[in-house]
């Protein structure tokens, strides 16, 4: 029987709890624009979610972590996510928008508490077992995202299986396909709508879908509530000792911006929201639904989730040997090549395998952003983990909201150009952060070497330079000669 140590057990509990929760939320998120398309309700609810998440990022995470601890902050926040699944039983402006606000409010504390928990466990384990803290943290985040990102597989598989036999495909024409892919623009929606798979959703199907997702989400809440351990007493007291008031906590996120490294990482963090928003909202609509139908959206997103999950584990372990910079470089060049290919590709129904190549590559690169950016925040801002991770969720959510905000106004080609610009700028600024860390590490190393040299010098005077010793002997001899002359004069 395999014995699992306590820390590993806790990491697995957090990971599988998030897996269940985001199987429900991720599945609903992928189909919101199609499931609740009347008057743009689905897209509006997603925008509200990330808008509320931005506001909660500014003040809520440190307060909840202080008074509830990481474990119960995670549990309470997970309950906020479940309310959105319940709201989908009777989708309307009066059910989805309020539950979207509740979900968004719980989003920032959930992710901040999770990141704080993993980072604290990682450094605690490294200290107890004489290992390098950064490597353990990277490994924990890799394990987490390996399990968590597979939620895209299960969530989208559920929706695809439920809707697969309720779809009727419209007649496909070359004229309509010409408006898909990189040529897709909002003004062509009425034309491409004739090519979109039309699905009449009966209330029984809605109840089944919402019921399954609600049950899965509640399962995640119960798993964490009953099986996740609190952080040890010493780490718990660290959070309890912190003085927090509403006003200071509200500006805690912006206080963190006094650190120039945090400011430089904003663009790269926002890009994470941009690229995820593009795949979930624009690629599925302009490339997949527009040409081969909505019933393939779930399967395409499964490909993304499977790729993301596998490579999250791989990159989490690789970083121990390569460091984070080569992985970020690999992610940058791969994503640039993928975006350029999407810019040039004009999708057609007879090219079915190609539809899965892009989400596969997208998932692989997103694995770099998720594992390495989370670990980077944990390493750079170890003394201010809560505020740093709150900033992470804040700026990533700004990226999501921005992507959703211009989704109904800009053409796909313009969106792809925006992705390229944000990616390149974000990576350049990230490079500056690494340069700052390199200079700081050299300064600390130099100071350390100087201090050691000084200690050795003070404790071992015999190590003085030979010239200095000879000079002291000469001065001592001259002093003795003078004293002898003075004594002889005195005797006379």
C-alpha cells in the first residue's frame, strides 16, 4: 500500500477540489454564449463575473485569509461558484447576473488562498527536508495544474454529450464560410448565423445539465471541507498577526504596485486573460461554430484542456532543470507562430484535424503561462504573497474583461494583432524583471563575499599581506632605536 505524506495529500485535495469545481464552471462558461444567447445574456454574465472579480481582488483576499484562514476561504469561495450553476436552472437577467456577481466576488479570495496555501506548503516542505523552496513550489503548481486543467476535458465532455443529439446542422455554403476564421467580423454575424448549428434546448435538458454541474461543484466543496488540513500553527499565526483594516486592505493591491517588478509584470499577467478569452470566445465562435457547428466546441475545448493538463505537469518538473526563462521563451515563440498561423488559415469543414491542432498548441503554451507565472509571483513576492496573488487575479481578470468587452466590436484579424502586441510587450517587460533580479542577486552575492572576507581578515591577522607585516616590523624597530638613544642621553 502506497503511503502519501500529509503535504502531498493536501496538494491533491486542493487540486481535485478545484477539478470538480471548475468542471462545473468551465463547462458552463464554454457554452454560455450559445446556451443563453438571447440579448447577449450569456456574454453579459461572463463580463459581470470578471468585473466583480476585479473589484474583489482589490480588498477581499487578505481579509478573508486573515479571519478565515486559507482552508475556509477556499471553501466559502467555492460555494460562491456553485451559486452560478444553480442560477442556470432558470436562466434570466434576474438569476444569472446576481449569481455572476456572487461568483466573481468569491473568485479572487479563492485563487489567492489557493496560491498562498501551495506556496506556504512548498516552502515549509523545502525547509523541513533541506530542499530548494523555489523548486518545490514549481513542482506543486505543476501538480495542481496537471489535475486542475483537466477540468476542461470533463466539463466540455459533459456538455458535448448532452447536446450532441439535439443539434441540427444548417446548410453550409462557400459564401458563408468566407466570413469565418480570420475574416470574421461582428457585422457578419447575421450571415454566419445561418451556418451555426441551431439547437432547441428543452427545459429537461437545461435541468439535467444544471443539475449535473451543481452536483459536481458541491462535491468539490465537500472534498475540501472534510479532507483539507489547515496550515500548521506557525503559518496560521503569521496570517492572524497581520493588522488589516478595510481602507488599508482596499489599497493593498495598489500598494503592492510600489514594487517596480509588480508593475512590469502587469502586461504579461493581462496577456493570460487575453489569450484565454480569445480561445474560449473567439476561436470557438469564428473558427469552430462558424464552419463545423456548435456540437464540436466541447470536443475542441477538451483538446485544449488535455494539452494544458499534461504540459502543466511536464513544465512544472522541467523548470527545476531549465529555470523559468527558457520556458517563457519557448512559450512566446510558440504562441507567436500559432497566432500567425491562425491569421493565415482559412478554415473549411474538410480540414477537421486542423481544428484540434490550434487548441492543442494553445493549451501547451497556456501551461507555461499558468505554471511559471504563478510560481514567479510566489518566488518574487514571498513576503507579500496575498497582495501579490491578488494583483495576479486582478490583472488577469482585466485581460478577460477587456477581451470580452471588445468581442462584439472588433474583427478577428484585429484581435490577433492585439494578441501579438500584448505578448511581445509583456515578454520584454518580463525580461526587465529578470534583469533586475540578476543584478540584485549579484549585489547580494558581492556583499556576502565581502562580509566573509572581512570576518576572515579580522579573525586571522596572520593572513595580512607580507608588505604590511614588514612595514609594521620596520616601524617597531625604529621605535626601539629611538627609545634606546633617549635612554643613553638620559644616563649622560
